[in-house]
C-alpha cells in the first residue's frame, strides 16, 4: 500500500479534527499487518507505537477468528476498559484499523459517534 | 506487502521467523534483540504461555537507518511453532515480506521440519504468496547439539529434505551461542529489501 503526501495529510487532518479535537489522547491508523500508517500522540509520546500496532493488529485478527467461530462475520469494534486509560479499536475497511487511547472524561457513546464520522472521511481519502 | 510512507519517508517491512515448535525462533530473536539494542527503540514483545512457549508471537522493530533517503524499519516476528496454533501462525503471516525458516537439526525432529515448511507453503498461499517467490532463508539451527552428544542430521540430508526444490540461501547456526544468527538476519534483510525495490520499480 502506498499513500501519497496529500492523502496522509488528509488522514492526519481527519484524525486531528474529529478525535484529538474531541479530547482523545492518542490515535493511530494501522493496517491489519501491524504497520503504522498515521499516529497522533497528544502529550503522550512515550507510548511504544510499533509494539502497540503489532499487538492491536493481532488482537483484531484473533477477534475476527473468534467471530467466525461463533457464527458472526466479524466484530467491527473492540473496547478495553482500564482504570485510567481505555482502548477503542475500530475497523475502517478490510485493510485498515483505527486505535484510540482515551481517558474517562470522554464517554464511549460520544467517541462512537465521532468514530463513525472519521471512518467515513478516511474511506473517502483512501478511495482517492 | 511493506508499508511505505512517502510523507515521513519511512518503509516498514515485515520479516517472520517460521519453523516447528522448539526449533529456536524465539532464541534467534532474543539474540538479535540483545546484539542490536541500540537499533531497537522498544521492549521486545512476547505473547507466551505459562510454560514459556510462544502463544502468539514475539516482536520488535529494528531500525536500519536511512537507505535511499528512506528510514527503514524491519519488523521482526516469530510464530508459534506447535501444530495446534495454525490459525495464529496465519495471522502473523499477514503482510509478510520475508521469511526465515528455522529448522531443528536434531535427528528426531526431521519429520517436524518437513511438515512445518509445507505448512508455511500452505499458509502463504492463503495470502496469494508463493514460497518460491517470497524472500526466504533457511537456518539449520542447533548445530551445537553434536557437542553434547545428541545426534544431528547432516547438512546434505537437511538440504535434501527442505531446500532441494527451493534452492534458497541456507546457514548452519546455533541460536543459543549466537553462531550465524546475525548472518541469517542480514541475508533475509538484504533479500527482502531487494525484493521490495524490484516490486516498486
């Protein structure tokens, strides 16, 4: 997969406007092989993003296999609740996944609304 | 396929260590991790069982510095070797750019090596990749077992079993002692980068 400068800028803008602007701490767009395509870390640059991407892709792959075992085509989102930090994974298309790290000040419902919007915008960008 | 970021000028390529259970895939990665600490900016991730067997994968990114104006990051992965973990092996193979097949030199492991390389061929086909085309290096590991009085397969037999048809570069190695571990890695990195360059042209 090769994304040009313009597409990467548009991806960065869509993630910043919809997610970072809404209070999400960090967001990462990865592919299902575990490669990092775009990442924005809002004040938490110490996170090991390459390891997180590898594990997130594997986690999503494992969940997809589990979905098939129980008769679902897929589980399109994953949510992990922590004491202070939470993780939210969402499938963009067959190749791309979005990973969000956010604290308890944002409600999951609000984040889901924002995610729906950003997924729409990302799909338009990668289709260019 | 590798991910190439034209904005940040970064290439991320994925190399997977494959082979039967207990052949030394994790030991290879652990040795590289220790030897290349300055080029690794993160902890090695290991998803393993209580008995220390790899459950999902081991992983760390290796920073190769600038090549042709691009920052090249090699993502090193292992797979779980045991037969029952085939679905996780397939997941790790997704997007693979190069493979190191680690064979166990012990006489008793001959059949397991053959089954594993066939399994690699089958799992690559799922992603429309051909074992004959993908950058591949074979490592005949555990050559040091002979010094402990354990019978090992001779290289001719291993080559006949695993490399007659493929004819890929192969190395005798001892991952525990570190013999030829880095050489194996250098070879697969150079084959993988050459293949990526060819695909880009």
